[in-house]
């Protein structure tokens, strides 16, 4: 039998072709996500929106992830890897085609609906593709594989803003903007490509591989007792519920502001209190029935959902306001078209970070790399806030580089040792993407009352949370001796 390697499983199966096909999905959602931030700036100008109001684009995008994460995980479990991918692709196609009538409707809500539909389809793809890459070869190289696949995501991020700028900022012979009329074109093109991908995946080899070893409860650092008696697992679960409750409250109050700004604080406080009460009652009712085998009894997983929430919050905020930053903050501000080109340069740094990061996490402990990268980004955001001229502008590009490995690495660390529970865990980790629906609005609000540079305090805090998770991952029960979903460790 051939020795297990990067793309060869322990039973000798070569999965390179399957890995390449699955990696194309990463490119797809990177391309779609890359267009979102250019669209954000487009609506600011076309509809005369404030930065906080234009954040509805990110809100709709990440709300789609939040709403579909658990259903996507459930269906992926029922349909298998192939069925989950095809279901996600079909939903993306529906969302892309919706932009054709949305352009005729010419209302902000119609475009937001299309964004939400595409995000819902991408949720299926992420819930399947992320954990699938971790089993397409030797367990030792799982973090390396997911970072390599994520590099394709970086390629999509580069071309997304270019396509967006081409159609969203297009002009006629007289120089008049035609972006409102051509906005549907790149999304219709995505729909056509996605339908072709459905045909490919329907015939492609898609082995339903198992998730590798499952750590015994004791090996993961969890005592053989109910979760309620384990302080760390219980604390992190409560913290997850608190973040979820506040997030749901903010989502509710954000929707309420459509009707009245005065409803913001009452709805926020009332909804948050309600969800905290409901979840408290649920926990009290289930505390005697909570099994230590539950994925939530693994602190390294429940910590990962928090880290993922804050990472995506930081990423979406920086991506959303990059163009605003470049057009207002540098010593010599640039125009929208140039800023969109610079956004592609930023995503080039993002791609370079993922390619280099795939090699780094192969040589060093993945959780240590995550902690170091998170700490570096805290310093970079602080430099941006200090408005140090061109040095701060360079720090924005460096932030792209050092945030690049965070999503896939947190994902790999979170599902480490969960075995068959990895699919369920993947749904919650995708659900944690809802952080991207919340923080851009907060960041936009700070930018409106101050400036974009000061608003980087939001990603600064978020990266600090990611750094803490990385440095303390092994203490949360993520066993550095386990080979499941981890690179070879050198400490």
C-alpha cells in the first residue's frame, strides 16, 4: 500500500483530482465575495448612502450564511458531499439569475435579496468543501490542504473586484455612469458557470471519506462528566450563546431601523434579553442530559466558533471599507476605479499569504502560527488608527497578508479530532460567519462619526480574540499530539 501523503489517504486512495475540483469551489465563492465590497461603494454613490447604511450589503451577504448554515449542514449530512455541493451550486445559480429582474426592479432591497440568495448557496459549498478538504489525504496535512484550497479562494478575491469595477463603474461615451444597468452581467455570468459546474460535479469522483480519528474525551482534555461540571467547556458555551444572543438582537434592531431609527435601542435590549433568557432556560433544562461526547463539550471547538465569528467580523469590515479608506485616508487619496484596482492588489497580498501560509503551517504548529498572525494584525490595525501616512496605508495591505490563513486554520483547529462530528461542527463554524453581518455596520457607524482610520479599532479587537484562541488552543483541549486535522507539529 502506498504511503499516505498530501493527497493520498491512509487506504492508498489518490484524491488529487477530487481536491482540485473542490478547490474550484473556493475560487467561486472568493470571486462572489470579492464583488460584494465593490458593490458596497457603488451603492454608496448611486443611492447616496452613508457608510453604515451601505453595510446592508455585507449584512445581507452574511445573513444568508447565518440562516442557511444549520440547514446546509443537515442536508449535506443527508445528501453526502456530492449532493451538498450540487444543492449549493444550484442555489448560487438562482441568486445570480435573480440579478437580471433585480436590475429592472432597480430597488436596493432587490439587490440585497440576490446577495442573500447567493450567500445561502455558498453556505452549502463552505459547509461541505471546508471539512471535505481535510480528509482528501493524510490527516497530518489537513491544515496544509485546507490552506492550499483557500489559496484558490484568494485568486477569486483578486478577480472579483476587477469584474465588479468593470461593470459597476462602467460609463458610456459621454462619461455618464452605466453601472446601474450593467450590474447584473457578472452575476448572470456566474450563474452560467455554476450550472456548468453542476454537470461536472454530477459525474466527478466524490468518495464519501470518513473524517479520521475521533479523540477520546480524556485525550481532548475533557473529563468523563457532563459539560455543566467542566468549567472551560461550560464557560465557552455560555460565551457562544451570549455572542449569538447579542448578534440576533443587533440583527433584529438593524431590521427595525428600516422603519424607525428610534426603535434601535429598545429592540436591541429587548431582543438580547429575550434570547439570553431562552437559552438560559434551555441550558438549565438540558444540563443533566448534556453528554461529554457532544462537540460542545470540546473547548477547542466552542472556542473556534468564537474565533471564527470575530475573524470574519474583522475581515468583512476591512474588505468593506478598503475602497473608502483609499479614497479618503492616504496622503494622496485615489478615485474609485483606482481604489478597486488597489483592492485587487490587497487580495493579491491575501493570496500570497495563503500560499506562503500553507507552507508555514506545514512546518510549525498551526495554532501558534494563528496566534502570531493575530497578534501582528493587532499591531497593524493600531498603526492604521494612528494615521501614520503612507506607513498606515502599507499596514492595511499587510493586514490582508496576515489575516489570510485565519479562516481555514481556525476551521481545521476547530474540527480537530471530532471524527464524524466534523460535519456537524462545520455547520456551526460556517454559522459563525454571521460576525460579518454585524461588525461592518458598527465599523461604518464609527467611520461616519469619526473617520475610516479610527474605525479600525473594531478589527483590532477582533484580531486580539483570534490571537488568544491561537495561543491557548492546546490548553483548550486541542491535543498537539493528535494527528487528526493537524500539520506535523514542531514546537
